[in-house]
């Protein structure tokens, strides 16, 4: 199934940049999200940067993404420098592992 077959399922506000701007003005919005930008670019078969420039030309601005917060719990070790989400096995140690090219290797 090609992309053209999916075009029948597009919401009316994503049919064109002008339709999306009218949708935002009806909701009294001055911003759009990254998800909406991607959906509009896909529906209009245009690159995201071109769609973004068009929307900003109408006075809309792109919302900033909020960073995902990771909160420490009571069961989390206070010394989790070398394990857990976002850690890398190649960090830490005396340093000779990185110099010799053995960082992150098992054994």
C-alpha cells in the first residue's frame, strides 16, 4: 500500500498549511507541536522545514519540547554512576580500557 492510500484518512486540518492555520486560529492558538508539524508535513508531502517556515510566516511558533525527567526513587542506589538509564559501560574505570580499545567489551 503506498502513501497515497493513506491520504483518505487525513483530518481536514492537515490537508494544507492554510487549513492548519485556520484550525489554530479557530482554537485561538499561537503555537504548534512537533507532532502536528510532522503530521502536516506527511499529509502535504512537504519537508518539515518548509512547513515550519510557512507556519512561522503566518505568525505561529513551534512549541519547545520539555525534557523528560528521571526522578530517583528510594530504592535507587546513590552510587549509580556506571549503571542505570543513560549510562554507558565505556565510562568509568582507570582509563586504560578506553585507551586499549577494550571499553564496553565483555570478558
